[in-house]
C-alpha cells in the first residue's frame, strides 16, 4: 500500500502536508461556486460541505486514535488532526481551563490572510457566517453540548490586530445536544465514511494513539510508523469526505452534469497544487519514477482501500494510471468519477504539478477500467486555470518550520 511503503521520517513530513492540502480544497472549489451561485450561494455551499464532512471524519479519527472522552481537551485533539486546521498555516494555540472550559487563539490564520485582500465582506462571510455553524459541527462527534464563542474575530479592528482571533469553548451538560446535520447523516452512509483502513500496531516504536495528554503541537516524528500510516490514510480520506459533501451541496442546487463539472474543477485545482507540494516534500525529481511516486502518494488518489487506483511506469517511459470501473470511490460518485476519456484534466494538472512537460495524456477503456497514459512532451505547458486559482492561496507555497518538542497542556484548575 502506498503510505505503508514510506519510512517513519518520510511519513512525519508527509502528514502535515496532507493536512494543508486538504485545507486548500476550499480554495480550489469556491471560486467556481462563486461564479455559479453568487456570494450567498457560495457561503451556503461552504457551510454545508463542512457540516456534512467534519462530524463524520472526526468520528473516524476518534476511533482510529483511541479517543473515548468528551472533554474540551478531546475536542482540541481532534482539531489538531483536522484538514480545517492544518498545523502552523492555521496556528491554533490552545489552553485548557478544566474538562468543560478552554480557549484558543490563532497566532497565524492563513485563511484570513488569503481573504483579507478581498475586503471586509469576504472576511465576515468566512469568519462569521461559515465559522459559527461549522465550529460546533466539528465538535459534535466529541460532545454535542460544546459551544464555541468568539472573544474577538475579524474583520480586524484595529487593522493588523494580533492574535488574528480568539475563542472560548465551553461544555454545559444542560445545553441541548446539537443534532447531527442532515448533510452528515447522508455522508455517514457513504463508502468513504465506512471504509476499513490499516490497523495500528500498538507495540511499534513511538506514539500509537492520542489517549495521553493534549500537547500544544503534534510532533509527528514522535508517532509510530504504523500510526502515521493510518493517520495519512485518514487525512487523505478527509479530502474525499469533504469533496463528497461539496458534491452533495452542488447536486442540491444544479443538475447532475453541471455538478460534475464543478466537482471536476475542484479536483483539478487541488490536484495540481497538492502535486507540486508533494514533489517538494518528497524531494522528488521529474522522471517517470518521480511522477509515479507522487501519483501513488497523492491524497486525491488515496487511500488505496478506497480508490483502488493503480499506477505503473511503462517500458515506453509513460506513466499509466488505472481507474477501476468499480471501486468504493466510484460508487460514491466523488472525484475519481469525474475523470473519463474526454475529461482527464485532474490527472493532467497533477502531472504538470510535478513537471510542466508531463502534459501528453491519452485514455482508453480496458474491460471497463479507464486507463490513462501520461507522456512527457518537449514543450512545457502553463498550469490550468483551476490550479492557478487554487495557488492564489498562500498555502500553496507555505513552508513548515521545525518546532521544539511539544508541551503538555495541563488544566488550569481541576474540574469540580
């Protein structure tokens, strides 16, 4: 399996990359949604996609990493492993007062820095209209009685205010339990929500679960190789769950052909940007073997238990991608279902993200499977417009810093 072929240090570098790439999915989709449905329509699609996906993948992450508690610290642990809050780019700083009370602020909000140049209306749409319902939806899988309240948030007054925002989180047993959103009920029935991924070996060297204390930063190099394989698979699956919820919101608003077209544009944008980031993360070159490696590790084509996609280097020097006619991902009608013999744009964007000369694609059917061959040309091509729109985000070129070993975050006071 692709991630299982990596070393522990390679996985420790890869997982935060996958988290950041997942965060950029919105950048790849929302510009097209804005053009199609206008500002208010885009806002509602953004709300609905996170309402559908985050409770589902948070439930999966809790099960994978041994969380059974329902405290504020448990909520924060899952936020640290959420594509909505990739480390450093969305630099959440947490503090725990007791089991029912906590706070966080963002020392760096990459999403805000992307949106601020677009004006106050765009900032309010993201930081108020979208965040209010979706923060609490993220916590539903841990404690449906949790409530998030802003201390301050953008638009920043005065300009340049730091930290970028600050919030409190409280759990009151008398609060009404928030129901699972309608969208999450639908997404919970997908193959992506229920696929079985690699088991974690509890005897392997390193951290195998997150039952221990909350730390200020997740130091991925301290986790076991087995746990990192599972983490990478789950984070890749978060990409698919978010895109499936995006597709659900689209299909509620337009015909199936137009929804497929918009979903393909989203796939194309993130495919190219993520491929470029992965190539740098892996220190890969531009040969056929390097392209094949990026393809095998790309989150949009993983985890293999879900997509069942095959990648091979041919004797001719071409790189072949086989998309099975039937797979859990195909049955979910997600990203991979948007690729056919006439529409290979996402795979082209991915290949060009590795090197602009990997731009000659041909496709044919083989027993129902779609087989796409990617060949190198003499002339480079410019990235597709969908990729350029996604690369608008500062996340496309963001560099992770090496940070010191994590500090344990202990409650300020004991719960009465």
